[in-house]
C-alpha cells in the first residue's frame, strides 16, 4: 500500500471538500431558515454545471470566472421556487413539501436530460491541465483554485449572515418567524432571499467543480444524497457543521476511492446515509411547531 | 399510584422524588405554579416519558417503561394540554378511534363512539370535521376520545384553559358526571375555582416536588401553597 | 355509486373482445400500474408513510421469481409468492429500521430511497444475477411458466391483480386496521394515547404493501421478459408507482385506479410522440410538473375532488336547492 497514494488521496479529498462544504452550506441554510428539505439540491447543482459549460463552450468564459453568473442564475431560480411554490404551501402538511420538491427535482433533472442529453460532459478550463508538485505529491491546480474559491465563498456567506443587516434578518427569521413578523419583517421576501442564496451556493459549487468532475443529469441524485449525508452529520441548520462535514465526507470518499472499486463508491454513500439516519439523535428532527 | 418518581431534563430536575396516589373512584386535583412539572408528571404516568427513578403502579401492576398505547389499554387515559384532534376526521370518527380500544370491531366501536359523543354534548356536531370545531368543542372532543377508551383513571390536562365562564361551567358538570359514573380522575388545572369545586383531594407541586396535600379547604390556607404561588410576602396576609 | 362500479367492472371484463391489441397493451399497463399504486397506497396513502423506494420491492419480487425459474425451473406461479415473501421481508427490515428509529417525513423518504439504490447498485454488480445487463427470459409461451401467447390473458391477470390489491385496501379501510392507520397519519402521538400501537400497524401496512408490490415484480418480469437493475430498482419506477395514487388521491380506495386511468394513457402518448431516442425523460418532466400542480392545487387528489363535485350536484338535483352545503364528509358506512 503506497503511502504516497494515500497522501495523494487525502490531499485530493481535502481540496475537493471545499466544494462539498459550499454545497452543504447551501442546503443547510435552506433547511435552517425555512425548514424545507431541498430534494432538488443536487439537480440545481447540475444545472450550475451545465450553465458553466454553456458559458465556456458558447461564450468562452472560464468557469472560474463564470461561476458568478451561475450563482446569480441559480439565485433567481431559488428565489422563484421559494416565492412561487414553497410559499404557497406553508400551512400544508410536511408530506406536501416533500412531494413539491420531488416534483421540482424531477423537472430539473429531466429538463437537463432533454436539453443536454444523457452523455457525460466536462468543461474545458486552461487551469485543468496544470499541476504543482509538492515533493512526491502533485496538486491539481484546478482543484486548488476550486478549493480556495469555495472556501472564500463560504467565508463571504458567513460574513453576509453575521455582519450585514439582511443577513441578520435572515437569521432572525430562521430563529423566530413570529418575532420577525411582529417587528415588521417581510418574512416571505426574506425566505425567498435565503432560498436564493442557498441555491446560489450550489450554482457556484457546480461551476467550480465542472472542470474537475464529469457530470450528467443523473449526477444530481448522487449529489443530493451526498449533501444530505453531510448536512445530517453536521447538524441540520448548522453552517459550521456543514462546512466541516463537507471536508470530512470528501476526505472519506477520497480514501474510499483509493481502496475500493469505483462502482462501490455510490453504495458506500447510500449505506452511510442509512447509518447516519438511524443513529443521529432524535433532537435533530426539528420541525418548527406550527 | 406513583412512588419516588424522578425525571431530569438536561440540567433541570423536572420532577423529584414524587409520591402520588389516586384512590379508586377519587377525583384528585394537581395544582402548582407554571413550570412546576405537572404536565411532566402526566407524561411520566401515561408512558410518554420514562422516569429516571421511581415506580408507577396501576391496578396493582407496574407500568413503568410501557409504551403509551399499552398503558391506555390497561385503563389509564389522558388528554393533552394543547388539544390534538385528528383534523381531517369527523367528531364521530375521532371518538371511534378511542372506542376501538374497547371494541375491536368497527361497527360496535362506532356505536359506542356515538354514545360518548352524545354524552359530552357534541351529538349535533357528529359529522363535522374536527378541524372546524370551536376551542370549547375541541376540548370536549378531546375528553370524549379519551373517555371512549373506557378508562378506569382519566388524566385531564388543563381542560379548562382558554374557555369562557359558561363553557367552564358546562365542562365542570361534564367532569362531575364522568366521575360519578365511576371513573377516577386526576386533574391538572389552573382555574382555582374549578379545582376547588371538583376535587376531593388536592396535591400541590412546586419545582417538581410535592409541597402540600389535603382537602381543598386545607390547601387554600396552606402557607407553603400561598408562598409558592404568590411569594412569601403573602404568607402572613389575612386568610381567604 | 356501487352500481357504477359494477357496471365499469363488467365493461372492463368484456373489453378485450373488441379492443385492438395495442389497446389491450395499454389497458394492461393501466391495470398493472394501478395495482402497484394501490399496493403503495396502503403504506403511502393510508398510513401516510411516504416511500419513494417501492421499486426495490418490484425488483426483489421480479428477480427472485426469474432466478428461481431460470435456475431451478420453479414455476413463476409459485415463484411469485416467494418473490412477494422476500419483498415483504425487505419491507419489514426497512419498516423496522425506519419505525423503531423514529424516522418520519423526509428522513423516512431518504431511507427508502437509500435502500432502493443500494439494491440497484448491488444487483448491478453481481454477475450471478445478470449484472448491469440484467436477465432475459426465453419465451416459451407455456402457461405453467406464466407465459401466454395471447396478450389478453395478461390483461385479465393484470386486472385481477388490481382488483386483489383494491380488495385488500378496502378490507383494511373499513376495519380497525385502516382506522388506526388514518389516526396514525393524522397525529401519531395522539393515536398512541388512545391505545394505538403505531409501530405494529405501520409495520403491518409496510409488509402488506411490499408483499403485494413484490407480486407485481413477477408479473413485470414475465410480461416483458427482461429485467434490468436500473429499470426494476430505479427511482423512475418508484416515481411511476407513487404518482398515480398521489394524483388520483392518496389514502382513498379509487384514487390509485383513477390516477392510473388518467396518467397511463398520457404517459404512453408522450412516449409515442416524444420518445424518439433518449427523450423518454420528457414524460418525467410532465410528472414533475403534475406533482407540483397536485401539491399546489389539488392536494387530496383528483378522486376526492371529483366525489365532492358529484355529491354537490346530486344534492342540488334532489333537494332543488341550487347550493346546499353537503356534510363536510361523506356519511360513514
């Protein structure tokens, strides 16, 4: 067993973890504020990837610049989904919300299938070929840049939530809807912004990862599952938990890839999900009382 | 009968070493300031919470650790402080769920449900969806549902909260009627007049401990009770 | 109402005599998906436990019967029961884990999806059961091997399956089992306080549902003669299973059937006109939109809304009042 391989795997995993963290942070934000489980999370990310691909292929814009546009586009999508759809069923039983987001996931995934076809795609970026050497281990420059940008975005997000007025309003609405309503907050707008921000996270993450990871419409489900894994481990609604969880899960996956057959990777992911579901303390089952 | 009942929540000792006995056919009132642990006691007795220490015996057998449905089937039924009707079912269907505990066959359960519904005065509203009832009606529905299970002991959790004086009068009569038919009742209430009027005996809880026990008149003048509710400046005030 | 149903049944029984073979195929699909939807309805509709992994039971049932037939020559008529039993076992495991560990709502959904995907990937990777390419059943046309030359036999079998599942749902609905399930669906804790052993009844619903769904797997296998893990265990099939009862009315007896009669022809149409190579995803988009639409505008499904409309018009014509408000719920049996 080659130590270099293991170290390589660890480093790769850590760098990729930046993307997972960003992805998970988006999901946990949506759940933490609106108690909505975004089943379409992975599919939204895949759309981020496809948008990056379009920008690169048609517009010649490198994904490392284009991610801003992807984030903006996904923000709009998230905003609309919350405002136009989720908002209409706040008083309905929770099963309705699950079915709603399932419907959104179906639409997004299959729209991508119809628009782009089932074959895997990858985005070309000039950075993708470059590597750096650290002793016996090489570092994919693309991954490094991805990691740096992803972490920077996550930090920017926490600054937004903790230092700006709008961010504070979002957190307040998450903690206490009625209190926020009483002081005159337009809660519906706040929710829509929060969903938008969550979706923007995943749009950016998708763009950032598009040069590294080949993707196709069904990738959405795998990404959703991974997001759920991370967020449930880290604590639904906890930003720090999502961030740390993202790094950890990515590390674990990387190590797994070193030792296991690739087709088993998904199996492991789902098995992990089951184990986490069963052994997470019941306290996380935090439905907002109506 | 509960003995030495204890339960913590994190750093908070919600109930500590409580001894409580309800004699057959008795109506016992359980009072105490907010946060004294009264609903916790109900949850412990009805199986929704497990005690950290202590025993609960019902009709000669220990029921600690039994799930709520098993305890209900042994004859101990409860209502909830915040009523929980089955919103999409009608009044009759709601009560039928309770009646099925006594009569496994649906038609007989329906018949018993009809009787109980009539008894609590909701006969005219039989077919109405529970979600459409007024608060007072929901309270009566909650009562009817628990009653339909044919309990020997009924735990009533703040049945009068949120009702106006007329509605309270009606419910008092109802509870009295149920008691007279042979059901033992353990009553949590904040409405002092009702508790005094209904209870044969009262237990007072404060910070999870029993601080007083006795007949309504004893309790009304008990210094510890006054202290618990109003603070010790009032202990030496003129008696009621 | 009863008479309408009896009449409909008579019509359905007589139909194959006049239908083209394409139409017969369409009806087979309507009945089959109606059957699967009704089986799901028992745990997803009546008990309110949303499962998006029911395809796993189809897969287990189908693969079991197929393997038994290929390896040991066991007739699928018996293999069906074995497949159903194994599917019920899987259902019991999922149910036990989910209900013992208190998984509700989306946690339970995730559990069911995870199990289905694990089955799919596992079966894809085991060459002994055909691996990713799946299994093929040679056509012999032997009725003892559950194979028929005449597709009209399949029509009657599919119809029978749908009726069996509906009968099961009906039997459950009117007894304590069904009433308790409804109570659990409305408010599990309140139901517990009234003597309802929620765990036991949810498990029973899960086992019945997964057994019936497993039976469907065998039908699928011996009607289409091929099984692929991605098709038989995959999420698209799970979606096909749940969409009909949800659109038609989850937790009602006729909902899944109505849903299948509405959606199956639509799906077939879209497959015909849009399904040229890889565009089979198109009808899934329609499903997604429908799900959203149902949640927003018709949450209880088509059948309850239809029933209320019919009642209102019936009352109006009887009493002569243009707008008499009916009882908020139809009378109890």
